[in-house]
């Protein structure tokens, strides 16, 4: 399952991917279909603060330096890459339409019009992309991503200053979902900087994408994380009529850390992607998904 948001006309993703997170920069290069090289360059706290307003990048020089270190470590030869941005820097919505024109040039204005009352920033000053998830004679379900142009420009400028070109842009969870290779219904928890996103899939169908900002205080942060997972488990049961026995996780600390925070006994928490030694546990899922063509 590959979500082709902000996809260029070629419909071919680069063989290089880079995720900017508050924890650091994760880079990965596809060597062959079975092998990926990955690396990580840490950032000091406060260097990157994702949000829907500028600035997100507080220390541009530090981020550009980390980006170059991470990409140099995977011996990046190509300059064009998939750029993965934090979930908090964009809005991702599932919208239902009675019908939608087949031509993107005709459909996009309709999607933009629908967004006007749904997102907390000017639609006319945003990059908007959409992908049809389901379509029937009476209903069309569309996955829409919107990101303020000024915020997107910040991230793209950092990549270009590092000597690379952002050919494709994905949000963290949409990139991560592309690494979820299973036909059965699944629940994903993606802890990404100052937000947590929960997503539910059923084969190629996305049933839920819900992002919540987390408090800074550790105790409150963990309480909000537990609540977000609880809400998504309840939605999973209401929608699919059974409770998931596995929660897939992408985020700092890996499955062990999420298990500790949740204190769950009825679920197994599993790392969506197993990390190599070069990247801290739990942080490689989005770049792995971004390289899955």
C-alpha cells in the first residue's frame, strides 16, 4: 500500500528518502529491492518545532548540517529524494464526495473548496494533494493532504541548502503506512515529535487517520498518548466488529517503550519496521515506506 501524496507526474519515487523529525534526521537509500542503507543524525531539542505556522525550523544551519551528515552516511549519489515532514506540519483528512471528476485539474478545485471550513489555514495559500481511496457509483472517499505553502517552503529550502532536491513530499504517517504490508485490518501508532497519529487500514483502504498534539509535560504526554490509542482501539472495534490483537508502532523507543507507556496486557505492540544499528529504535519506518514503490 503506497500513498502517492504530492507525487510528481512520473509516479516513481526516488531511491533516496529523508525524514526530518524533532529528534533528528533519518536518511535511507534503496540499494536493491531487498537492501536499504539507513543513517541518523540527532538534533538538539528545540531545533525543529513542527506546526502549521512558520517557523518550524528554528535553527536552519543545524538542520542542514544534520541532513548532510545523514545523507552522506548512506552514500547518497542521487540528489532527488523523498522528503518526509512531521504530521503536525500538515493536515490529513478523509473526505466523502458524491462524485468527483476524473481529471485532477477539475477535481482539485472541488477538493480545495471543501477544505475551506475544515483546515485552520488559508486553502489558497496551501499545497493540496488528494488520492481516491474508494469509489462507487454513489460515493467517492478521498484522502486529502494540505500543508501551508510557507511551512512546506521551509522544509524544501533546508533540503536544497543541503545540496538535494525534494522530488516528493510525504507526511510521516503516510510514509509509514506505505511500509505496512499486510491485507488484514491493522492499527498503527506513529509517535512523531510533538504529536501522535493513529491510523487504521484494511488492505489498501485507509479507515482512520487521527493526529493529536501532545503536552510537553511527560506525565500529561503519556496520559494523552494512552487516550489517543484507546480512542482508536474503540473506533477499530466499532468499525470492524473485533478488537486488534496487535498494535503496530513507529516512534522513539520502539515497541518496548510504547508497551511501557500503555501498560497493555490484551494487546501485543510490534515494531512496524525493525531498525538496524545505524538508526535509533523505532525511527526508520517512514523512510522505509517512502522507498517502497
